[in-house]
């Protein structure tokens, strides 16, 4: 499973009723397009750490505005 697919699964796991798989594209913005708030971002952080077996710096995550930015960050963190 690709990093993008794992990130998509994490976003869907949050259970936000208004988010469909089709909405989760690399260009999708967390706040503007997916309706994320700070709680959703924190939940994503926790689920992401479990899914990728690593820890993320909250300060870094605050700079990630799109799904593609998150995927790139994770890939770099994991050395891909």
C-alpha cells in the first residue's frame, strides 16, 4: 500500500461524514477542502504515528496544508 493510500485510509477512518474517498486527492487541502479543524489534525497525527510506526513533530505537521504535502513529509521521514 502506498503512502498516499495509507493517508487516505487514515482520513476516512476519522469518520467525517462529509468526506468521500473521491475528495481525498493529492491536491486536497485539509482545512478548506476536507473541513479539518485542530482536533481532526491531532487525530490524524495519532493515527498516522500508529500506521507508519513512527512519531511526527506537531510543529512540522502544522506546515502541511495538502494531502500531497503530508505524503511527501511522511516519505521523507521514512527515508523513501
